[in-house]
C-alpha cells in the first residue's frame, strides 16, 4: 500500500540519488515551487545526488537555461537527463531517416536539431515538408491548445507512406500555470491508434532511464537502482517508468491528479487509493507537493 508522507526528508535518507520530474513537481511551467527547491537543496546538502529526469524535448543545456528563467537555482540539482536528448540520439543514428518533417514550435524546439557530438558518425538531418519526408520528429503540437484530431489528415498520409514518428516528449498533457496543454505524447498516441509507428524515448520508456544512469556515472557515481527514488506527478510516465525499472517512487498527487486524489496539503487517503487502483499503479510513497 502507498504510504502518504509529509515531507521528502521523512524518507530521503534511504536513498543515495533522486530521479526528479520537473513540470508539476519542481515548477509549474511558469515559476519554481519554493518548497520543492528547498527540499532538493536540503537533500543535496546531506550528500544526495539529484538527477532532473524530464520528458522535455529540449537538450540538457536548453532545460538548464529554462530553469534559470523559472527561478530554479543550480544548487537544487546535479545533472539533467531529457527525453529530447534520448530522442535526438536515435534521430542522429537514423531511426527515422535523414529527411525529417518537424512537428512542434520552432522558436522553442529548434535546439532539438543541434548537432549531437557524442556520436561518432551522426547522420546529416535536413528538414522537409511531409510530402518529401522519410520520418516525423514530434516535439509537440503546432498549437498546444488545439484538438489533436486536427492532425488526422496528415497522420493518415504519413501512415500510408510508412513514416515513423519519433516522440520527443511522451507526456500527454501538462499544466502551464492554470492552463492545460497537449503534448507530443498525445500526438504519438493518436498516430499509433491510427496504425502508425510511434517511437518513444522518454518516461516511461527505458532509454531515458539508461541516459539518467549514464549521467550518474559521469558524476563518478555508481548507485544501484535500489538506492534511487523516482519522484513525479504522472502515474503513466513517472510512476509507470519507475515500476518498470524496479525503482522506488514518490507520487506527487497535487500535480496532474490533484482533482482525482482530492489533494489539499496531502491527498485524501481513500481518493488516492481509488485513483491508484483504477490506474493500476502502486508507488511506494505519495505526497501532495514536493517539500
């Protein structure tokens, strides 16, 4: 049964490292949550390692720049692993071809196509219209407020051409402040539902966890999975992924599932149990907000 805790410090001494989701846990897409920042700073002060594990389609450097804008200080974390970096590595190895149709918001996502120098022989990517493309790189909707079904005609054409869709962010929705937006994960889900082939690299899928472990190794850390705690507000991404990797997890109930779990300071116990039973996930711990 999931244990409801009052603060991260109640359990943090059991773990040497944290895999921490960003959106809905550390910030709301506009600004940082002060209590979450303080909790991570305190954990690091005691010697713990914080890996920010995010389904952002941005490269690691782009997320770090964004965190400055959101007032998340650098001493709240040690390193960052992004879905975007996992997906970029696959793209530059030819997973969806060389001529790519891009979906997303270019002013936000252009960093996805920056050269990836860690590969020995990355392929050269060129952007192309859908009619000429060999694959689709999806960082998100063109309009995050629009019904995803507006893409059905393009997806039908792409499916008939046999194009693979690389999903750079498996999240279905995020809350930017008080506004809920669609993410690339919903487009990939729709494409798969229509018979297309979608490729995933972020949570809950294995590549991003492999990347997070490599980020730990790069810090000179050799930490077993049993000593890692995953923290996130998405049961279908953060909690599902942690369970698949056999990593303990802390569910932030006051994020995407705040209504369903009746979260005020903490979730209502019965509402939380009903929600998790319906979703068929069982995190070790739950808390209203990271603090």
